[in-house]
C-alpha cells in the first residue's frame, strides 16, 4: 500500500465495542515504551548546531510562516501547523487538490520535462531509450499534426467494433481491451474502465509463483455509488456523464448519440449493481478465490471465456484468482444478456474516451470538461507540456527514472536515507519487544517478518528494458496504444516464470512511497527523499517527523490489518495467536471509530474501515519514528530552535507534510474511493501519541484531547 493515492466505500459506522474498550484499558497500563532521556523542553538554551546552507523550509526545516499559532495545538493541530498556509494558498486552477505532495510533484514534473527535452535534442541513435523519450514527448506536443489527423488514428479500432456481429466477436473485442491496470495490494489501484482488470503478482497461497488475478471493472465513473446513490451530487454527475458520452460520440461522428449515451449509462449502472464495495474489495480473505480455468465458464456464464481469454493472450492460463467472484459472475451475465448493440456502443465510447487526450482539441476539451471539471473540480486544463510529461512517464517511467536519478539523486542521499531506514527498523524491533499485550510467540513471528523486510531506496536495482517498445515520431495515439500493450505483455510474460522479488511498482520520480505485502518490501522513490520530507540541512527532529514517519508508515504496512495477514515469505497465512489477533483487531476497531467521527463534508464522514490500513500505518509509523528520533539523540538533550523544543519540531515536521487543500468534487471522490484519509486527519493522529501531549500541553476539554485510555496504540 502507498503513502498517498491518486485514484482509489460507504460502510456501516463501527462503534467502540466493549472488548475494544477493555483492550484499550489494558493497553494503557503497559510499560513505558522507551527508557531514553526525557525530551527537551522549550526552556532549554543549548545552542543550535551550525546548519549551513539553510534548509529549504524556514530556519530549521519547518515553514513557520505557514503556521497559525492563534489556534491551540490541542484543538486543531493541522491548523496550528498549517493554518496560515491553508488560508493564504489558493489551489491552482489546473489542480483538483494542492499540498506538499503536489508542490513536489510539480517540481519533479519540471525536472522531468528538462530531462526529456535534453533527450529530444541529443540526436540520440534511432531505437535508443533517449531517442524514444524525445520522440514520445514531441509526438504528444505536436498539436498541429494531431489536428490534421483528426479521428484517423482511432478509425481502425472503431471499425473493428462496428464489424462485430455476434457474442463471440464481442468477447474477442472485450478480451483485446484487457490490460494489467489494477493492483489491489501494492499501489491500491482497483478501478478500471475496461470490462475486467488483470493483475499479475505473487500467488497469495504460494508466493514463489505468479498468479493471474481478475478484478471487477467496466465503470467509467470512479465507484459504484456514483451510479447507485440517489443524492443531488451523484444525480447531477450521472446527468453530466450521459451528456459527456453523447458529446464524445457526436464528435466522433456517431449517429444518434443521445439514445446511445442513455443505453451506455444504463449498462454501466447494471455493472455497478454487481460491483463490490471498496471495503469488501480491500478484504484479502474474501478475495482469495483460486478458480481453475473451467470454473470461469461454469460459475460465470454469459461471456465466451475461451474467446475472451484467447484474445487477451491468456488462452494457456489454467488458473485465476478471482478477486470479486459475484461481480465477475454478474458482469459475465451482462455480456451475455444486454443487447449486442449496447455493448458495441459501450466499447466505442470507451475507445474514444481513452483516446481523447491524443485526439484533436475538441476531444481534449470535452474530456477535461467532464473528467477534470465535473469529477475533480479543476478549473483549467493543465498545460500541454505537463500532460506530455505525464504521458511520457506513463509509457516509459523507468527510462525517465534512470535519467532523474543520475541527475537528482546523489549516492550520499541514498546512504543517508538508508541509514535512517535502518534506525527506524531497529526502533520498531525494540518496540515489538516492549509490547505488553503481545505474546512471545506472536512477537517472534513479527520480528522474523521485520528482519526479512526488503528495503528499496531511490530506484530499482535493475531497470526495465524498453527495447521492444516501438515509438513512432508523429504518432501520438499509436505510441500510447503500443505502450499500453507493451506493459500488458510485460506482465503476461511473468506468468510461469520465477518471481522477481526486486521489481518496483513506482517510478523514482514519483513523490510517494510503497509497501508490497507479498514481497515484504518497502520502496522509497528518489523524489520523496527531498524537502520537506528529507532535508540534509534541516534539523534532525524535522527529518524524523517527515521522512522518518513516512518510513515508519511503510514499515507498518507490513503489519497493518491487511499486511499482518501475510507471513515473512509473503504468503497469506495467519501467524498470530488467537488472543493476540483479537487484541490487534480491537485496537483497529477503535481507530475505525476515531476516523468515522471525522466529517470533512457536511454529508460525508471519513470511512474508518476503508482507511484503516493507512490509519494504522500513520499512527504506528509516527510512534516508531518518534522512538527512532529519541534514540538518535543518544541520551543528549536536543537544542531549542526558534523557541521550539526537539519534541515539538518532530511533530511540526510531521504535521507540515500533510498540508493539503481539496476541491469539493475531489474530496467527495476520495472519501468514497481512497484508502487514505484527508491530510488534515492524517496530521491529527498525533492525538494518539503521549509524547505529543507532553510536547504541546494538550489538555482535557480541547477538541483533539483523548484520555490515555482512548489513545490508540496499535503497535
Ligand atoms: Zn500507506
């Protein structure tokens, strides 16, 4: 699971159960976590160490000008750290949200553009990666050529769809669209607008081999609720979606667009009815359904599976793991039952929509008008070069990553980050020892898992090979289509081969981090190893609060409600004693209740169940980073800087990372589909840390105050 998400249910509210309350009471009596010296108090007068040159943010690594010290930290820690920034900053017109991650992502984008343009001007030999990068970008930027071609690049595909005369041909066309575009455990992407999504990854039951996972798909809107919930917002989105479908069909010269659009939306609504919720989709035990090939035909009739899988290049695959069986069954039934013409219209529309960013301006603008403005709330289309950077990165991410790392990720940064990761793993190891509630048996297994955790920093050890990818200068749509097939083939090739435990699921230029429960690995791309997360010139307290808590977060994913179900080898296996598992679950339920109580919009709460894994990772990751910070002081008091103690700066460094503003449609979408809570509530998890109360004097009666018994201590 990731640190934050770009794309990713409504569930019942969970109240604190009696057993949870009992567990919390027991937990509160556990031994103190560390025996390191008392933290520095603001009254200390030790001189600040020489820090030169200056950190990027403020005088010690925190943007103190962005704070709002008129707010009591105990009432709203997010605003205390970020209030002035939050009030002053406007979300750029081309953005649907804005914060620390986006600031850095924009910077990474500018750097990437420069790298690509250097590639384009390097006169690199035909077929070289650098040449391909340059050609890919240049093709997308050549708007005149794209206008001149009109619909021509898409004509062959639309022609094939129009020629479909029966269900067998329909199955072949649907199979041809299958891509490896979902990944429920690593990146957390579980939505695809193609009929189904394929994921090739370690077998949940035998991690030494790859399995082919099939996930539900077929929706153009972000989640089933958009189709099925009858509130004002979703009713409006549905109307606009129908108009959007009609507009794209009309632009493509398809007759009778209005009637077709209505039928397409109805078909998608039928698909939505059989879809699993996001919360159910997160449940890996429900998802572990190995079906021999024949079971698909037997249990999911309606789709001609032989033809579908054959067209998808999966004709030889003897077994699948079906993530949401009833959804796959329901979707297959619709393929056999809904009118053939509606399916053809559906395929036509989605082919046009996927191609829209690479077609003439009218398509680009309509695509933005719906997917940007209506669904995300952005006001303005992003500049073409930014989209070009994304397109190029989407097609050849690791080729850019290689250049990015050479230029922006010196070996010293890798060494520093590596040292910090080791410190934080060591702090977690000590923390496991001190857990009063966990039995020695479970501790032994947890420590064994921690000891085998694989760490990737900056970039993968081995780069992806793009030599088979054909890039044609001047063929913007063709390039993206070939890149998507290339990526699909790369995934198909894994089937039957030994598992590559060193594969990365993120590119180095991405501002994010990731845990792979099946690899038992954590990954920190180069782009996140920079200010404000990590700044070699900043105060160590701020670095521990920033990148330290990020590292802690990713480590803990191996031990969150999902990760804890995997053993050290990455096998889905219960290694917990029954009693320990029950206590762990109860603590999780307390966290579910804590987050369910947050209400970012008047009519929508945070979904505590959907965000549980991330919230566990946040709360425990912060605790571990804090342990590691104290250990790093080696028994010496931290200096006071600008009036802030080391302890305070640690939490300021943490709170600053989560500054973020959202446009309403995006916030609504994320609350429904994202496994991560909004930034404000991620910052608020400080309320579960005893040290935060000591550092800021939060007291009873203040909004964030929790009694020691109410504070959630998962690890
Ligand atoms: Zn995460």
